[in-house]
């Protein structure tokens, strides 16, 4: 969706909301409208942390409840106008987000969700204990508007609509900013994101804090428009998170239209059910919500928005990617100074010595291949170089500076890029947007990032695919995209983890051309490959690892004749039977 | 606009317009509609059910005697709404019933916590509301449309304490240690507060256990363990619903804790206790209520029992019966079914005769500017031989106070 | 405080912990074998309570026996629920997404079960009122509620039976194989999907049995699950997600924490102790006491 369409869409939603609010007259209809706007807002808030960043929170009602309680308590005890009290509520919610997020974001996966569950439960108990089990909004007759007490129910819808509009704008701003791209990268694969320079912890915290404020404001309005008496169960209870989840899941996660669609559909249905059948069948709402959640998870887990939206995959990919000819075969320049020094790296896991005293150097401008049989420790080595693992012993130096303990996103910003064995792309972003995530490593402005991304795509001959979705790409094109994403971080050295795996011989040829092109552009390349054959022609030097040890190092021709290397790959018996020279002619 | 956006917009508009078709439009009718918002499902359902019985009996009497004469014989119709088991449900029910049709006045919602929420709605929608709930704060909010006929919790606490201290002196077993055991709903809160803060200390009684829970009561064991360890002479008891209460009483029996039980509320005098606890174990348990059949009300009780099959009549149907008759009187005096007019009439009313006045002790209905009934006096009820009887005030008691063994 | 008073709190906590332990084993089994966090676990327990209530009131069967009689029908129910719903949720092949999707699916299932029960059976709480529910064994100065004591003993027996099943029988070993390495298990001829269904069935049957035991002394109502589901989660996380012995120990510990918290905090804050313990475990040692450190991201 282009930038302009997004803003236009927001304006459209607000306009429709306004029209409905002015047109409808029954009190009951206004109640429904207010609820639609409020839950859409809550959904959008949840979406910021759970949709964009993928950190599913089961405790967002904590902020909703904080907003409601702080605002009403300030009005009841200190006679403070809720217009200001609301801001106080949002402030407390933001503080709570910081306090809750700091320890909780260190948890991954299911543990994060479970931990978030605990907080609203604790707040519920505390409110009961403190004697706030029913805080009534004090009725103020002399300055009702100052205390958010409106005779005219329409005013509440408009207030809720204003909050919805603000939250839509906030979401859109996030979506199109560096933070938005970073969050989506984190959702897809946090490690890959870190390797592209994204500080995952800070981004998640930023998202969490930004998501707390609208939730708190929604809670404050909800208390005044719907509840009148704030109870722990009413604002911290399960129904709040269930409605939030339903609204987002039905409408679509990870997009700002999702919660709006979800709220527009689910809320009127549930309110009508409650009004018509609620007396005879108490609990009908719960059954409907529950059944909806189940149905969505089974048949449309991405939500209606993504289901209905069919982006035409660009057909242009029929044209075969033509390798730019021999210009890529630039003669290996005189090797530059040592850029990366690996000294005595050892790393053990339980029951396995993954790396044992590995040392080598990488010179500027060379293509270094790291090979070895399965389980040799190649990827572990990369993980150490990158900052994902801390070695037990040894040191890594980059441009003379030690980087052994540096976090991955900082390693990236120092100039070391990385690709991964399995390409993790962001399915809902275009190829260009995928590459943009990397482009943000050196700057905030989306426009400049877009340019850098386009440039990187051009360097891998993928410019034609910029506006397609990755789902339509071939394996080769995906790998090229990943390379582009890595190059967009403006690295001086790239670590490529099995870039040739799964490619046909034409594809291998093409990747090789790209790799040489990369080197020709002044980027040092370190490649892991499992098979020797491909690297023999590509690499300047090879380092061989076996069982975590550096077995051999040198020019490809020498290394492939090395008996120890042959034995490692093919076994003692083979070596004895065929001899070292035979190995060089082998096609693995 | 893209195809998608257009279809989304269309869906949005259609779905939002649907309620206009689904919700019935108010139909003008001659009958005077009274709303009853009470718990009809959940743990407080029994109380709501009893209220409904009382209301129905009064409505049938009024309608069969010619309806509201000042309105040309207009009949009364009851509109009930289930307050469920939470404040949100009660508030939601009140909103539903008060916005669907023109309601002249309302009654409910038994549990003080629910009443607080429901009256917030009634006040904003300007519909007069009668309640039997006890919590002080119901009539401390400066509301104009709320009318509380029961004596408030703090007053009940004072009088109950005076009574039990007097009994203790008379039986030569002075009270030295007391315990407060109850939930955190409003009536109990306002009953316990003055006891905790000053009344017990003023009588030289030590507070040895203060156990409050958020309903539903998950497990009575820990509370009874505490009572067993501290051995209070008297337990002021505010469980407010039968399931919580029966757990507590059974656990007391199991742990063999012997003490005087002074309850607050009519939830402690429903017939189910006899089967659940046993007649012998109920004997002597007292509770302070807003109303209970008094000397001279035998005919009313007989009619109720015959009509409903209940073994006896208690506060809930009594008060609701009185409330319906009170609204009828107000409508007669206002000569209107308009809620505002009825409110005016209630604010000025001074009844000393008629079913409403004679049901509520001491026989006069008049409200102060807060909406509180002037001169309301608590009634103390005691279980004797499987049935609860009014024992205090002695002038209208149906049985003398029995001493606890 | 007298030693006997303290001992009373400990005993109360242990007795209730035994039943928590049985509830939690079911949850741990389901997570351990299929990596599903079953939010609806408490609601199946609630259904088990109702079935035992029916056995007691309509057929005159003692609830302790009724609890055991819950096992066959709930095992079948578990198989059906798995086949109909859980097996269809794959999350697009991404294990993290899959776990989230199943969590939400089971959350939906929980809502449906609770609210449908409210609609059909009414929310009025009911009790079985077994005679031994309001009597206690006197052991010195200590009072042990009889129903809870019987339930504790039965819970221990059932837990031991599960342990033996998993470690000694072929089916049990097949289940564990399917959990440890689904691909390899598949090569060995083990139908992993069926194993998941069996695991779910056993997990549900266990928690329904726990419900039956609970029904002998606890009021039965549609919303009863909400009190226990969080306790179950805490117990399972404390023991280590996926570890059966861990869940057992976790359940006992949570029972004790709940009871002993009352020595420090008032009744209303009783569960705060449990939740704070939950958070501490998650932050300090998420793999719990017995769990393996799972590779998460």
C-alpha cells in the first residue's frame, strides 16, 4: 500500500465515523459506536507490540485498567478533571510499560506471553485489597463537561473517534518509520534483524511504551462512557483482552486496518446478541467470541484483511536473470591489510566442543571460504564472529578493535554483515521494503533508506522485482534479495552462510558472479560452504574446519589435495584406496 | 478508492446500521412500567428471585384493586433485568432496561455494590430508584433520584453491637474478643468500618481476626483456621450470598469452632440453610436486616407463602412489595407516570398508612434530602427451630430472643 | 505462632497441593508431548466436576469413584477435540507462530466451554455435600479435612500411574519419542499425530479426574476454572514446562505457597504470593526446576 493511500484510508475511516456519529440518534446506537471506536483503538495499541513486533501480549488490559483507575481516582480523590487525569493515566501506563518490559522482554516465545498474563491479575487483586473494588465516577453537576460527563451520548463517540484517529496516525507513523521496519524484522526473525543492525531490545521497549498510552486513554474513556463504576474485573479482567485479541485476529494482525475491520464486525454483533439474547442466555457473548477466535485460528489465522487482500504478484519474473558477463571477473586486487583477526576461539556446549582453538585472519578484499563436513562448527564460528555467541576463550578483532563481546546489532553497525542459511523474508513487505530493513542500519530517514535499498537491489540485478512480494520469488532470487539486504547495511565485510545451498548450477554461477561483484565493490567476503567444488573456483583462500578444529588453510588447490582434509570428508578408507590426487577431480 | 477499501467501507456502514433494525423501537403504552434490576443468575440469584416474588405479589394486588386511580386505572407492568454477578453486568442491565422503553421508576439491585452502579445509570437517565440495599454511600453522593428505604450499614453496626453487648452482660458472658469475617461488597464494608475503627474499641472489645475476601470465596479453610487459633467470642459475619456462606458455616462446624454469629443481611435467613447446615446448628444465629415479618403481619405472610410455596417470608420480598406499593402511591400523588414527576412525589411523600408504610418499620415513610428514609430502624432476626423470627425490637417481635448455648 | 498452628498451615497447603499437582500433570503432559499450552485445561476440569456431580446426584456414586469414572469419557473427548480443532492449527509451519496460534485457539475453546456451560446449566453454584466433606481427621492438634485427604491420596496414586505408564509401557515410550524427535519417531513407524491426540486425551482425562476429586469438597460452577488455571500454569512453569515430575512438585509447592502466604499477607492478597512466585521463576529460571532449557527464538 503506498504511502498516500494509507493516509487517505485513515481520513476515510474518520469521515465514515463522523457521518455515522452525526446521523445516528438512538442512545443505544451511540453506545455501539463508542465501543467500536474504543476497541478498535485498543486493538491498534495491541497491534503495535503484538502485531508489528510479534510479541504476543496477554496482559495489555493492564494498561487499559491503569488508565481507567488513575483517571477516576484522581477525579474522585483530588477533584482533578479527567481531561488532565487521562494524561496522568497514560503517564502511569507508560511507566508501567517500562517497568514490566525491562525484565519481560528478555524472555522469549511463550514465556513472554505467560509473564504478561500475571500483571493484570496482580493489579486486580491489589485494587480489591486497596479498597478500590468499586470506584464510582463522581457526578459533577456544575461543570459536567470539565469532568467528561456529557448529556449527549454522541459526544462520547466523537471523543472515542478522536482517540481512534490519533492512534491510527500513530500506527501509520510507526509503520512507515525505521521503527516499524525494525519491528517487523524482529517479528520475522529476531536474530536476522540483529545481524542487520536492529537493536531488538530498544525497539521492543519503544513499541511497548508506545502501545501503552493509547490503551490507557481508551480505558479512561471507557470508564466514563460505559462503566460509570470502575471495578477491577471490568477493566483488568479477561473480557478486555479477549475483545482486543478478537478484534485484531478477526481483522488482521500487523496492519492498521485489521483492528478497525475487526471492531466494526465483532462489536455490533456481540452487542446486538447481548441486547436481544443476553437476558435469556447469559454468556452468549462469550460463546460467540470464543467460537470466533477458534474459527479464525483454524481457517484464517492472519485475519480477514490479509485474506481478502490479493496483491497481484508481478509477472515480470519470467525473464531469466542474466548474469552480467565477465566484467564481474575483476582480477583479484592485491590483498589489503588484515581486517578480521580470529584468535584462539573455543566454544563448548553441553557434551560438545563446537570450536577448539580456531585462529585465522581475513584480509581486506579477499574472498575467504570456510569449509568442512557437517558439524564442523562453521555456523557456530559465524555466530561467534557476529556476536550471537560468546566464546569460552579467544578473541575476535575487527580493524584492530576487539569485538568479541559486542552485541550483533553493534557488530553490524561496525561494518560486518551477515546472511543466514535459511532465508527469512518478511512476507507482507515487498522486496524493496525487505531490503530497506537493512538499509536503516546507518540512518533513520525512510527516504534515504529506500534509496540505499534500491541501490543494493541494483547491485544484485534484482531491481526489476522491487515491488513484488517475496512469495513469488525463486530460491535464487530470494538469496539475491538476502544478499542485497545485507549489502544495504553498507558493510565492509560480509559473512555468507551457505549462500549456494539449494541452487541449480546456473544459480550457483549467478551467485558466484554476485559474490565477485561484491568483492569488486570493495567488500571482503567470507563464505561458509559445505561442498568444496563451488568454492574452489570462487575463493582466494580456504580454511578447513573439522570437529571444531582448524584442519588446514591455504589456496584451494593445495587444500583439496591435503590428505587430512580428504580424510575428514571422505574417510580413511577412501583415502587409502584412491590417494590424494584423485580427490581433486571428484565432483561431490 | 480501491476495490478493497470500498468493500470495507460498505461492510462497515452496513454492520453499523444493522442495530437500527434489530433493536425494537419504544412503543407508547398506557401501563406504568417499573424496572426491577436484580441478580437473577449467579450466586446472588436467590435474593433476586425473592425480590421478584415480592414485586409480583404487589403488582397483582394493585392491578386487581383497580390499578392507579389517578391515571385512570392504569396497570403496573414489571420489566426485569438480570444484574448477574458483577457490577458491570448490573450496570449493563440497567442501561438496557432503562433505554429500551419508558420506565417510570425502578427497584433494585439487592447487593449494595450492584445498587451503586445501577443508581449511577438511573441518576443519569433521571429515573427514580428505590433500593433495600444498606451501604451508606448509596445516599452520600448527592443524588436526587435514589431512595434508600433501609437503615444504613453503619447504623446497623451500632445497634447490633449494642444488642449483643447487652445480651452478653445479661447472660454473664461479657464479650472480650471479636472477629470480622465477610466479603468486600459495599454493605459489609460499611458495616465493618465503624466496628473496626471505633465501636469495638469503645466497648473494650479486642479485634482478634479481620478476614475479608473478594467473592467468590474460594476456600473457607484459612479463615476458620484463624478463628480456631484466635477463639473470638463473637463473629460479625457478612458473606452476602448462600454459596459462600454455607461453605463458611460448614467449615466452622468441621473445625468445631464455637462462637456467637452475628450476621448482617437477609442472605443468612433463606430456607436452604436448614438442609445444608441442620436445624440444630442454625439455632441462635442472628442477623440484622432491614425488614422481616413483624407482629401483626401474619395475613401478609400467609398470602405470600400460599402464593409462592416458600416456607416463610423474609426481607427481600417484603421490601420489594413495599417498594412497588410506594411507587403506586407516588404515581397517585403525582397524577403522572412521568419519572420526574414520580421523583418529585417521592421526595415529598409522607405515608403513614397503606401496605408500603405498614410493612416497613416503624410505619412511616418519609425521605430526607439525601434520599434516606427518615427513622429507619434495623430489625434483628434469629433462627429458632429451623425458622427465622423477628426478636428485636421487642415491641414488634414474633418470638422472644433465645439465648445461645 | 505456635508450632501446631504453623503445621496446620503446612498440612492444609499440602493437601490442596496434591490436587493442584494432578491438575498440573495433565497440562505438563500436553505441553511436553505436543508443545501446546492448553488454556482450556481448567474448563475441562470444570466439566469433570459437573460430570462427577451428576454421578453423585443422579446415580448416587461417591465422588472419589466418580473422579476415576471421569477418565474414560474425557479421554475420548480429548481425542475428539484434538482431531477436530488442534490438529488443524499449524501456524504456517513456524513453531513460534504455531504455539501462539494454539494458545489463542485454546483460549477460544475455554471461552466457549465456560459460557456454554453457563447458558445450559445456569451459573448457580452447586455442591455435592459428601458427608466426609465437612468432617476432619484429628491428628494430634491438626485437623485434616477428610475429603481433601482422600483426594490427596487418590491424586498421588493417579500421578504415580501416569509416571509408570510413561516410563514402562510401549505406548508411553512412543509418546515420549514423538515428543523428543517427531521426525525420527515418524521413521520408526510412530504416527505422531495420533500420539498427540493420545497425549491430549490423557491430559484432559487427568484434569477431569482432578476435577472430580475437587468436587468432593469445592462448590461447582461454570467459572471455577478461572481460580485454578493460573495456578496450574504457575505449577507447570515452576516445575519446568514439559516435565511431568516437575509439574507434580510444582503443584505441591504452589499449594504450600498459597497456604503459607497467609502467614504474611491478608486473605485478599493470597494469590499475589503465587503470581509473584510465577514472575520470579520466569525471570530467574524460566526452565523451572526440572525443565530442559528449550531453544526459544
